[in-house]
C-alpha cells in the first residue's frame, strides 16, 4: 500500500535517539529546551513550549488564554476533531465556521458574517482557532483585523504547516495571533513519534503554558509563593503531565535539519500532481501566490456530479489497487459525538461540498517518482 503520508527516518535520526537512550536523562534533560529553541527560531516566534501532542498544546493554549466554562471557541468546520475538542476540555462551547472552497481554510467572509451576527446577539467567541489546512496558511492578517474589531483571541492550529510561509513570513511567527500550535505525529511534516508544541511571543503565555504542561508545579525560586526549604516545590494551578521526552525531542532536532528539504520535496510532488492531473475532471488544490504550502496533504476534489456520485467506488478502487487514499476531514459537526451534544450545529455548504468531493492522495518525502506515476495512472483510469 502506498500510504497517503508517512514519516522519513534517517540513520542520523536513529543515532540521535540512541545518544539519548545511552544518556542519564530520558526526559526533562537537555534536548527539550534545545528543541524548543530550534523551533522558535525556525518559525520566528519568541518562545516555544514542547509537549506530547498538538492536542495537549491546543488544550494548554486555551487554558493559558483564560478559556473557562461558559466560554466559546470557533474553529474551522473541516479539521481534525482535536481543533474543537480543546474547547470542550475547558468546559467551554465550540461552534464552526464554514470553509473557503478553494483553499479549504476558514472562509474569511463567513467568519466576518458570523461575527457580525454574534455581536448583535451578544455571543461573540473568546477564541478563534483557524487551521492551516493541508499546510497552506490562512490569511492571518485578515483574521487578526477581525480579532481587533471583535475582541477575540487567536490560536493558529498549524499542525499541518511547519515550514510553510505566507508573504515571506514563516507560519507560527504569531504576528497576528496569540499562540500557534504544531503537531509532530508521524504523518505530519516532521515527527517526534507523538509530539506537539505551542509557540508564542508573549512571555506570560509561555510561562502559563510551561506550568500547565507539568502538573501546574513550579520549582523556580523566583516564582514560589511560599518556601519551606530546599526540598520545596509547589503546585499553583491544576496542570497536567503533557511533557515531551528527551527521546522524542532528539528525534525532532535531527528532523529539523532536513525541514527545508522535506518541504521542497513535498512542493515538487505537488507540482507534478498539478501538472499531470490538470486535464482531468478534478479540482486541484489552488495555490495562493503569496503562500508557500508545506503540502502535508494533497487533496483532489471530484469536479462533476457524476464523479461525486461514484466517490465511494472511486475511493474503494484506489484502495484495492494499493493506494492508501484517505479523507481529511469529515465536517466535525457530523461526528456522532458532536451531533449528540446539540442540535444547533448548522450544516455548512462549503464544508458539505468539500466532504462529498474530497480525496487525499499520497504525498510524503520519500515517495518515489514511480509511486507517483502509478497514482496518476490509476486516477486517470477511474475518472475519465
Ligand atoms: C494532527 C492534528 C492535530 C492533533 O495532533 P496530535 O499531535 O496528533 O495531537 C490537531 N489538529 C490538526 C489540524 C491535525 O491535523
């Protein structure tokens, strides 16, 4: 099976992990701070907090921004469920914004209209979580402008988008947001096994997230509220164990060294698909000129009603031929858990049109040209 995505592990990665395994510290050693420093540098943010998943990062990001029961988060209707679940972890509510059919990102116009209505009804969101779908950045400047007008905070779910940029600025620099979150799950751009991180330019948000990552416990003498002696540490908040291990961080540091090569290869593969699928009745990912996508995913959309009606069959045929197609994502409000929570989620036209026509086809750095030509031939055979 040619999977839709896959990690690339080199001998250098293995050696880096082995060094940690032979060292005294498997966790909370020197690698995590080094990983954080590298990440902050790569994305041009001041601070990074490494954790054990992007899901954990989203959770502590929401808490650090003060999300509480009674609060409200909006996110993109087409995303992984973690983008919405983080709100519920905090006892807050979540609602969904429709997507732009061309970029699959949160639609700025829909967001603006929804904010306008919410403002009149007195139910504005506390936090908006845009998702950089497939690795192409949302228009953060536009969302940043709306946040000033309506007073919400912004967490970028950049799980797909490490190494991407928008108008020559790296995704994650938080110029228009409070916090950006990355995932280092093996299917993402680079991996730490399981892993994630939150980045920010705010020293106070960094400090809050550091505390929440590790039980809400601090040992730094300057931060202690009391001090009973040298043994003393104290819990100041209800935190979690969301720490990244040094084993994971060492893998990530080693992978960072290849980040630009990986993005380059993913862009090459995307370009080849764009060129070779262009004459088929498909809608291909639209590439915004000012954006450089990291191409975590390559999503094709069936462009005729006839093909959409045959989507199940096309999907199964591709899998039967050894192509690990997938669907990213089911509109979050369609999951049974979300349907059961409330009947107030509206079916969104952009998300529905996407869901009925989208298929993720394989893209990963060590995909061979032969693999890719095979995928193209199979698609041709099914849609012509
Ligand atoms: C993968 C992903 C997550 C969750 O990442 P984990 O590291 O697996 O917790 C969150 N949001 C989006 C958009 C993702 O693709």
